[in-house]
């Protein structure tokens, strides 16, 4: 390279390299300080768009997962009430079968009947008292729709059919809650006949209740699968966003060290380049 006084081309080239190194260091500083290597110098390309969409899907999947778990809690509340009603039906069947025995006197049957009627009232009370977040789980007759997906389509919702377990729904009484069956009668034979009819109705009610519990169990199983799927989907969305957005810290630290050494070397070279014009003075001297 020629030695000139008017232009210091060597220094100019070194300064250009220093500028490029400084820009690269700026990017590495940003990456190390924020944990991401996108969004540098106004980058708003496809990577940012995809990362933002994946973040949205992660957040929506979290809400959908919470919705599914709330649905499971609702169904668990409903099933707990059905379990108690089933226990009551067991006891009422025992009383009806016991009262069908002709060895019992009228006074004894009256005692059995008092418990029988009280248990029928308890069924009605449970169906009205069994609620989840003010929603009645066993007597409202209103279906539920659980949003357990990340789209707005029908594939993102699970329908929960209402379960009604009132005395009337079980075929044991009127809508008012009064039992239609009795285990007493004006005579011993009448009481036995009534008890047998009540026992037969209770067997039918048991079958009906079993079907209702089966439907609750089926939706519970489906929601559990939905929870498992959503948990995996949320992890995958978060991992995919991380692959796009997060920086490689080990790589950045190594690059940071390299650029620092390079910058120091370039600064030393610039100092040497700035000494080149002094050679002209020596030649003139």
C-alpha cells in the first residue's frame, strides 16, 4: 500500500471494520440482555410473527386447560351427588323389600314408611342443593358447553348433557317431589302389594341412575383426555416459540468474547494506521 499524506486508506478500512464489529456487538448485547435474538434493529419478519402466534396459542391453551379442569370439577360434583342418591336408593329398596314381608305388624311398617318417605325427600333435597358455582348439577336440565380448544369452531367445545336425578326423573314421584309409591296399606296384604310395587320401581330407578352416572363418567373420561392433550399442546407451543425466539446464550457468550478481542485488535491497528502519515514527515525530514 502506498504511503500518502492526503488520504489514510488503511485507517479508513480499519474504521469500517470497527463499525461492523460494533454493530455485531450491539446485537450480541441485545441478545444476552433480553434472552432473544429477534426484534433486533426493528426485525419484524416472519420469525416474529410466528413466535407471537405461538405465544398466543400457548396462552389460549392454558385457558382451555383451565376450562377443561373446571368441567371436571363440575362433573365430580354431579357424580358425588349421584353417588349419594344411589346409596339412598339402596336403602329405600331394602325398606321396600323388608316391608313386603307379612311378618311385620302395621306399627312396624309405619316406622319403615317414615324412613322411606324421609329418604325420598332427601333425594329431592340433594338434587336442589348440589351446585357448582351457582349452577345446579342435578335438577336444572340445562346442557353445558365447555370451550377446550384454541379455535372458534365446534371442534373446540365439548357438550355436557344435563343430568336430572329428581324423584320425578327417576320415576318415583311427581314433579313436586312427592313420592308416588308407598310401603304401607290399609291392610297387611295391601301393604305387601304396595311394597312390592315400590321395590320394582326402585329397581327401575337404579337402572336409570346407573345410566346417568355412566353418561357423567363418559364425559369425565373425555375431558381427562382433553386435559392430557392440552397439556402436551401447550408444552409444544411453548417449546416451538422458544426455538424461534430464545437466543443461544452459550453461542452469544463465545461470540461476545471473540468480538471483544477483535475490537481490541482493530483499535490497536487503527492506532498503527494513524501513525502512517508520520512516515511522510520522516521522509521529508
